DNA sequence: CGTCAATTTTACCAAACGGTCAAACATTTT
DNA sequence: AAAATGTTTGACCGTTTGGTAAAATTGACG
């Protein structure tokens, strides 16, 4: 019996809580979410919830940190040795698919950041910043080599984040305005056109 | 003494409340904002606040509806008789300046929409939708005339919203990643490049 | 100045909230 | 099967929250 063993029940309930917390936090933000809501979504009682996590903050923090890695994965894949425009477009499309397939994750971070990122600011200033710095270096190199239009690499990355996550974070608005389900295929065609035109040297 | 006269005191306090509510709601969202917070920001007591508005909902609703007009003004100005690309770029720059000068308004709507727009969905589906439909018609005409690249006009408008509002709504992230104050001048250069390239027929 | 209406405050309420505790119940281990 | 450990629950607590009632204060006006 080692110190940090996790039982079958623990694993099951941790998973239930994680799903429920992602659901509720992404829908209502940290402040808008309640422990009762998370508990009932997970099919547990509130004290049972707090048996697995010491506090609401702890649940939120656990969900955020666990998902940050997933969320940043597409950017990590941007490959220095690939073709600049194809590499960037791959990243764009991957991010768009993430917005389509993982809208809860997108909204979870959107909710946090739009309110000043009080709980993950430090991560943004370290991990995210370092990752972006590395990719900016690559983009600058490509520009210097004349393989990419002369644009600000930071703003290029921001544009990819905003254009893709918009379809997840502001989906209600997109649907309200178009009167239809959001078409990610149309979005893909649009973004393809946009980035090919913009990025050509 | 007419029925609907507003006194000097009423006007002053309505303005104080409006400012305070915009501040607090845009920072913390509807659920995250408290009446005590709004009251103390306005320099009033909570019951005094509720002397002017019947409920928290009423304050939020008043702020949202009053600002919606301001918020949509730039799009309204898109002129059928102007030069397509210059008209669109004017809209882009106006929206970018709005993100710079009215970040609270931007975050107010961002907070509302990212959580499903429960309180303004109906407005989005009517007023906003009709406005966009009219502008989409203009964009389609321009495309048909060969004065604009063949792009989906809805996605063009979404792109403008997301790219510009990103600098207000996700400002913390932009600053965390760049380590600097957000440069709207750089953003303007970037967006100018992006849209001129993308929109050329 | 006195009167009436408008405004503000004090004291309060009920519900919702995050969280605790000890007892009850399950499960695993010996 | 007993003991030990792990899990769940019901009852509860203090605080915060949106909101109310009525008294006290201030301002408008003849």
C-alpha cells in the first residue's frame, strides 16, 4: 500500500468531477458556478465533492492546469523545419478544430481571461509567454528568409487565437446572427483564404 | 410637476450608477458583480441604489441596452456608396479604436455572450441580425461587382469583431504574452495589412 | 418658514453559498 | 470474520447576497 495510490472509486469520481466542473465552469465562469451545481452534475453530494477537492478554487485550478497543456498543444507543433505557410495554416486549422471539438475548454479559458485571468495570470506570463517567444523566433526567421510576409509575429498569433476561438466563445452570437448552426467548414474556407493571402511573401 | 420629470439629483445619481455598473459588470460579469460593489463604486448605499433601479437585473439590462447602440454604431456607418475596401478598413479601424477607447463596453458584451447571452440573446437575434443582414447584402453586391475578393461576408464580419475586440477582451493575455502595454498602433498596422491583402479582388 | 415630496439611511430578512463535522456506510486487507 | 481503511451522507455553520420596510433626512416650493 503505497502512499499515493489511487483507488478505482477515486479514479471514477475524479473523472466525474472533472467533467462536471468543466461543464459548469465553462458555462458560468468561476464566480457563476456553484459547488451544488458541480456536485449534482457529477451525481455526487456536495460534501462528497469536497472529499476529493479541498475547495472550489482547488477544483477550478485543477481543471485549468490539466487542460492548459491540451489547449496549447497545437501551437507547440508549429515546426521550424516545415514550410512556413503550410505550418501556420496547419496551426490555424488545428485551432479551428479545437474550437469545434472542445468548446468547453475554449470557454473555460475565455471566461477566465476576460475577467482578468486572476487565477492563471502567472502561467500566462511564464509558460505561455515562453512558448510564444519561441514560436515568434521561428516566425521572425521565416520572415527574414523572405518566406513569409513582413508582419508582426505576435499579432499573427493573436489573430489565430481570436479568429478560431471566436467560433467557440461567441458561438451564441454567431448562431443568433446567421440563424443557423455554426458552419466550421465555411469558417475553414474563409480562414484558409485569409491566411494564404496575408502570409504570402 | 409633470409625471416623468427627472430631478437634478436623479440625473446625477443615474449617471453615477451607470458608470459604476459598467465598471463592475464589465470586470466581473453579471453573476460576479455584487450590488454592494456597484453601490460603493457609485458612492451610494445599496438601498439607495435600489431606490433608482428595482433589481440587479434591471441595472444590468439598462446598461446593456443603453450601450448596444453605441456598440453597433461603427457597423451602421458602412456605406454602400463608398469604396468597398476603404469602407471595410474604416470599419475595422473604428472597431479597433472602440476596443482601445471603450474596453469596458467590449468586455461587458464579451462576458454576456461567452456565457450564452441569456439576457440579450433576443436582441442579437433581431436587431443585430437585421443590421448584419443589411450589411451582408452590401458586401455581396460588392463581391458580385468584382470590387471585393470572393469571401463569405458573414465570416468577414465575424473576423472583424473577433480581431478587434480581442485586444480589449483578452488584453490581459496580450500583455502577459508580450510583456508590454498593448500597442494599438502595431495592431492597426497588422490589421491594415491583413484586410488589404484579404479583400483585394 | 412650513409643508410636502424626494431622497437617504439604518436595521433587517430569507435564500444561497462555500465549507465543516461526525457519524454511517463500504471496501479492502489481514 | 474482524479490523482497518476508504467513502458517503445529513445536519449544520458563518458569510455573502439580493432585496425590503420604515424611519430619518434633505430638498423643492408656495
